């Protein structure tokens, strides 16, 4: 028996190894890709909590933050771990995504084999899952970690559930619940998992059949239904809790579009049409894009066709549920898991998104592959043809996915492709303009921002980008019009308020700039950067008490924030609280012992307070760390001169002048000493 079991395991091990190696090799080129300027900034590169790596305060923040309009603490923690390990080098972040996707591919294979006992169909579904180009967005986009992480825990939950069904034990059931909670904490889309478990009860677990639930006879199907549903109640409780948290989070940041902005009739029509487009993209994945803009007018004919096909297909699969149960299970897996993202409750500016198909596609893959397996069984003469089509499909997937990954190498390549395949795309134009602006091509950026506003006037980042660019060009009147419009569109975006405040301050409109910075600190009270910049703005208005309060708030959020620490120390010194200022500089030295700037600033404070021996020690330490920092030599010259150590002072001034010969202050002070002490010449 052991020999037979070992023989059965060999194909599974080999197929699992092949799936992993091919998937990793397929996605290896994306390690050369950069971050993109759409969401990666908010999730990773510009997020102060994430960039600090894994910290205790960061973990607490992850569990109570609604940033980016979602509650997904495990996703935040995952990004923090990446920054802890790789810093802001994109290759490491992309590698982790690729590893998760590879693990998910293997889990799909193991789950289907566990449920059905079929090795080859399970492997084929897993291969389609791992290599289909529709999944590139979820893997190649660093900030879409939530997709691959959610699916990882989703698949583990299903495997634990199947183990519980085969051998009911409370510990396994509890494990399934814990894994499900982890999936929800990675992405709220996992709320449909209890529905999928009921589908799996129907096929392939066959728990709806007579005798499968407590031995109930045929006529008691409704009792079986109730028992299976009751079994899912703990899962449902977690779902409802997460739905409520998610709705609150998205409402708080204004991510949910109102009925006035997008009528429900339009949403419903777009949702029905999107179902057909998703099926089409599975069969023929051409023209894939990171953003699919809403069309001004829905194609009524296509919407009508979508409704007809959805009704016909659903009806047929229900009719054939006894003979071909996998058709019903796969089809309703696809339909049901897309419900949270199909657009009935619209979040964001996209009409649909490839990333939304990461989990739903498994249902369609099951439907197709098991259908082909049945076809070969009933029509043996077609076996070679079906196998050839299957091999050709996988080969095409590998080629198309390789090409799709290349578009993600940079923001310019990605959004240029989006414009190419979708036409006038306001979001894509905006992101291209932002890339051009970041690369210093302001003329191209201005043109692209204008195109973005023309294509999508209701997309407030485009209005903001154009206003910001016009302001930089000195066109204050038109700039203010676009900036005000952007603010009216979204008054709950702290980044917009912060940037707008800084722009207005730089333009000399201090009162308006301060108002926007204050709004930014209110909307993002947990962002230390906003508090620090607001503090410096308050200093311009000589509001020292307000500045001290804001600096303290910034440091309470991030104790190792040098910009805020220096700002607080300088304002404390300015108001005569020198001891408090020195204490702040000393704290900074303890936190950044090997930073020459910390010793220089502490030395300056001690020098001003006439603690010359302590100031000397700090400047000497600065020179040990940075021997060519002439500022330390200059300050040591001043300290020695104040102590009457004129020869040593002259030596330090001369050292500073060797490094910077045109240092006027050093020349002047050294000359004054030499004129009164000519013997030192």
C-alpha cells in the first residue's frame, strides 16, 4: 500500500514543482521593474509608517488605520516587512509578490486535487491561474500585495475547511476561521468566501446529496440546506463585521461615489456589461489596461446581450446541475466573488479592473477545464485535439503574460500602453503627466495634464496637477481656478490639502496656505510630516506656541523625526528656552549618534549657551565622523578664540580655509586675531 501511495504522489510532486518553477521564471523579469506613480506612493514609498519598517507603533497604526479607504492591517504589515528587509528597492517588493503568486498557484493545485482527487485537471487549472495575463496586474503592481495576500489566506482557508469536512474537528474549524479572518484583513473582497464554501459543498464535496449531512433522507433537502448554512454562520459574522468596517473606511475617505455622481442605473448596466467583458478577457486577454475608464454612454446593445447571456448561461448550468455539477459551481464562483467589486457600490474611477479577477477567475478555469475533461471522456476521438488546444492555450498565456509584464517596467510604459488600448483615458494621461513632471519635462507634463482634464474633468488629481503646473508657470489666475475645483471635488484628501497649502505658501498667500495645512493635519492626524511642515509655516506667522505644539505632535507620532526635532529645538532656543532646546539636540544625538549634523547642531546650541567645553566635544566628534566638514573647524576656531586659545583657533581657521578658501567669515575672524596677536603669524 505504501508503494502504491508513493507512486500516486510522484506526479503531484513533479507537477507542483513544475508549476512553481515556471511561475517564478515567468515573473522573474518584473524584478527589474520600478514602482509606479499610481497607489505605490500611498501604500509604500511616501507612507511614513510603512517606510520605517516593522515597528510596534506601526503595527498598532495598521490595525486602526483607514488610509487608502480600506481596513487591511495584514497588507500594511506585509509592506512594512518588505521595507524592513529591502528598504525602498522595488526588486525586493516585487519578489515577494511573485513568491506569493507562486505559492497561490501551488495552493490552487493542491486544493483542487484535495477536493476532487483529479491530478491533471487540477494542475491545468493551477497553470491557467499562475500564467494567465489577466493576473499580471495583481502580481506586478507592488501595492496590489493585498490581492496575492488575500488569495493566499483564502486558499488556505478552503483547504482547512475541506479537511474539516473530511474529518470534523473543532480545532480544524477554528483554524479555518482564523485563516479566513487573515484573508479579510488582507483585502475585504474575501467576504464572498462563505458563499464559495456552500458551492464547494455542492461540488465537488457533494454534501448536498442524500446522507451527506447527518444521514438525512432525500426528502429533507431543505434541512440539509439549513444545516450547511448554519455551519457557515461564524464565517458570515466575520463577513458582516468586515463589510461594515470597509464601508465606514471608504465613506471616511470619500472613495464611495454618490448616486448623483454615478446613477445606479448606469452602475447596474456597467456591472452587467463588465461580467461579459471579464469572460471575454479570460478567453481572449487582449487590450488589458491598468485603468478602464467609464464610457460616456454605455453600449445598450452589448448590455442587452450581456443580460441575455448571463440569464441563458445561469439557466443552463442550473438545469445541468446533476449531470455537470462543476459548471454550476464554477460559474457561480465567478459571478458571486465579483459582486463586491462589480461596481454596484462604486469605489474609485475605474469601470472594471483586471485585479478584480484574481480569485473569481478560478471559477471560470474550473468550468472550462472540467468541461474539456468531460468532453474527452465522452468523445475519446477528440482527446488529441483537446490536448493540443490546452497546450496551445498555456503557451499563449506564457507569451502574452511575458509581454504584459514588460508594460509594468515603468509608469511611462504602463500608462502609455493604457492610452494606446483604451483611447482618451484621463487617469492614464494624468499619471503620464506626473511622470514627465518628475523627470523635469514640464512642457510635456502640462500638455498631458490638459488632456487629462479634457478627458476626465471630474478626476480631481488631474485638476490639481494642471493647477499646480500653471502655478509654477506664473499663471496664478487659471491655476487657482483648477486648484479650487480640485478641492471642491474632494475636500477629504489630506495629500491634496497639504500640497495645495505648500503651493499657496510659496506663492505668498500665507493665510490661505496655513488654512489648507491645518486641514491636512486634521484629515491625516497620524502623519508626522504634515504636523512638522504646518509648524514651520506657523513660525513664519510668529505663532511660536502653535509651532511648538505641532512639532511636539509630530515627535509624538515619530520620535526619530530629525526635521521636527531640529525645528522644535530651534524655536525653543528662539524663545529663550535654551535648556529645553539643548535637551532636544541631545535626544537627537542619542537617536542618530553617527550623524555629523546632530553633533553640529548640539554644538551650536551649547556654544550659544556658553558651554564651550561641551560644544568643543561635539564639534570634535563631528570631525571624527566627517573630517572634511569645514563648519566644525570654523566653530572650533570660534570656541578656542572665546577661551583665549588663539593659536589653536588660528589652526582651525586655517584648516577650514584650506577646504573652502573663499570662506569670508573665517578669513575675517582669523584676521582679527592675527592683528591683535601678530606673534601668531
